[in-house]
């Protein structure tokens, strides 16, 4: 069978679609469903611009077949946009100049959000290691690291404040 | 970059996967797909059918019993590298899994896929050799258990048959001695794969090295044990042994004409790296031992 009917949930919305065996998840998301958050940089697992969360874990969606994702739950950076205000990660990338052209940013944000879920207080080395699979041709990474540090701090403060309620 | 056309079947169980594989010489297993999909995109692999075993739950997870640790084939590097018990008891495996690629790759790639693939530059072959694994395989005639020393045969070549599935790896737990270990690698600056990676697993009792398994990948066409190094370690006391001297013979038994020699690093350079990284791995293993001993 080279065509398959699959079901995936993207940012909380259920979708049914037909894909070729060889359709990459990133193309199914962008071209068939219109979720243009994940960018296609290298299409060869090197740059991380296509990073999404698949069942809660950061993966490069150019290296997953759409049909492998049948039955899965996908989150793209678009999920961060459907809010009334900026998410602390978005806010910090903006404040700390963690982006210039912005092409790598969707991937950076998705990897950062997984990092901060696992490790709410990462040091610089841990941040650099976590972002190893995300390339940026503009910023030189310095400000990206600062953005992640600042986002982590904001999110810790919010978490403590909520804990106090 | 699209792979060329192929059929895709999702297997529900190991038996179902074996059925889909049998009688179809063009069929190939897909697990994490993080070697296979890149190879299909670049035309290096063109399977007629992909048999996806990725959703077979029984192939995932880490199980402990009295004398073995079993790691299911589909267990991801991230799961292995996040497991505190493995860092305690089988640090060589946890550290090698941690050294693979980046977090996105570690979330998706599997130990079974890595070992089955037999890539000479992968990180897991040396670790499973050092950890004295038994490779568990299911085929049309039932289960086979393969000693890891007989498993890696050459570049992308292993003991695994075309119609067989690697279902898991088993590692012995040591009874009396304390086990320690380490994996260190010199990554390729472009791909991150190992130019040379060295895995060490030591059993130490009362300050003496009771047994040693040392293995490397990246240096030869497949993962290999470094027996001259092991011989130099066994029976030595940790206080007296010089790891620099022991590591100096790391390349002694290796057939020079089978050494990896390419645009990234010459065979000569790799042999030099092998000695340096062997010494480093031994030092790391012993540091880890010191760190885990209760302080008086
Ligand atoms: C950007 C990037 C960086 C990487 N860096 C590293 C690195 O630093 N170190 C490293 O070691 N690896 C690295 N890898 C490779 C990665 O570790 C792969 O996950 C691994 O080599 C293969 O595992 P998989 O589960 O993805 O297997 P797949 O790609 O699904 O399969 C690989 C091969 O093994 C066969 N196979 C898979 N599972 C089984 C099974 N259970 N039984 C029988 N046959 C099976 C398949 O048919 C195929 O031929 C990298 C990959 C990428 C994309
Ligand atoms: S587009 Fe997927 S990693 Fe570059
Ligand atoms: S901001 Fe341009 S690639 Fe990162």
C-alpha cells in the first residue's frame, strides 16, 4: 500500500488525511494541513528548523514519515501563538534578540520548551547541549542562550507563584 | 528530498512483523528511522516495503532481574540516558546513549536500530561490546541468542539475518565486584558521529581490576574489542596501573588495512586518537568509581 488514511492531532485539533508512504511529516503538516510553523531548512536531519513535539518529545519532522505518526499527537510552534499573550519563551527570544531572520526560531522554541520541561533551571552548558541539533546562521547563539536563561527564570517564577496560590 | 516509492505496513506484534518480512526480500524493518530515512532520501537504501515495528509495545523498556538487565530493541537513547539505575550499574551504556547525536535524535533513535544497522561510526557497538551483551533475535525458526562478540561482522554487516528481528539486548549484572565504565568519543566536527569512540567496562574488587572489557568504534569497519588493553588491565591494582602505558597498545591487534581511512580522518590519526581516548575512558571509569564510593 503506498497511500494511507491516517489520523493525527495537531495543536489539539484532530485531522484525518490521506498520505503517500513517502510523505514526510513536515510536508504533511505544512502542505496538506497548513501548519507552517515547522520550517524546512536542510531536509536532512541536520538543522532542526522542522522540530515539533511528537507525543510530547522534540523530534525533527523531516526525519519522520507522516504515516509513522498515524495516531500521534503533534504540537507545532503554532500552539504558542494561539494565546492572548506571548509565552515566556517567545517573550524572552524577543527581548534578548534571540532571533534575526527567524528561520530557525520555531525549532529553537520547540527544543527549548522540551528542555525547560525536563530541566527548569539549566546552566549554560546544558542549554548549549540541548540546542546542539538546532542551527542558527544569524545570531551566533549567544543571545539564544540568554533568551533560554531568561525564559527559564520567568517560568520558574510563574511556577512558584502558582504553587503559592 | 523525498525517498522513492515504497509500501508501508505497520506491524502489531513481533509475529506479525516476521510474517510481513517472510517471503519479501525487498522488505525492511523501520524502527526510529533515523538511519534508514536519511539513507532512503539519498538513494542509499531503496526498500520495496517498510515494516514498521515502532508501535510494538513489548519491544520497549528496561527490565531488571537478579542477574540480567534487559533493554528492549525499541528503547530510545533518551530513555536509556535518563535512567539513573543504568548510570549506576551500566554507565557505559547510559553514557554512550547520551553521546548520540542531539536531543531530537535521542528522542527517536533506538538501541535495536543502532545495533542492527552496524554503522562503523555509531556509538552503541563499542558500548554493547564492552557491556558483554547478548543480542536477542526472533526469526522464522524462533529465538536466537547471539553473543555480542560474534555479532558485528563488517561495515553495515551483522550476524542478523534478513528475515530476523532484533528484539532486545541483555546485559549481565555483576555479583560481588563493583562495576564501573565510561564511553568517550571524538565526534566528527560535521556529522557528530564518532571518528573514534572508546567504551570501557571494569569490575573492581578491593582496588584490583577483576575483569575488563574495552571496545572501540569508528576505528575499524565494525566495533571491535581491544584485547591487548584488556590484558594489560586484568589483575592490576588501581593504585599502580598506568593507563597511559596500557592504552599505548590499543591498536596493536588491529589489522591496519581494515582501519577506517577517509576524508574526515586518516587511519594513522584515528590510531593516535584511539590511544588518547582509551586512556581518557579508563580515567573516567575510575573517577566514576571514586565518586560513587561512600565517603567516610
Ligand atoms: C542528525 C543525526 C545524527 C546522528 N548522530 C549519531 C551519533 O552521533 N551516533 C550514533 O550512534 N548514531 C547517530 N545517528 C543515527 C541514529 O543513532 C539512528 O537512530 C540509529 O543508527 C538507527 O536506529 P533507528 O532506530 O533510527 O533505526 P532505523 O533507521 O529505523 O533502522 C536502521 C537499520 O536497522 C534495521 N533495523 C532497525 N531496527 C531493527 C530491529 N529491531 N531488528 C532488525 N533490524 C532493524 C533497519 O532495517 C535499517 O536497516 C544520527 C542520526 C541522525 C539523523
Ligand atoms: S529541515 Fe529537518 S532538520 Fe533541517
Ligand atoms: S535567526 Fe536566522 S537562522 Fe537563526
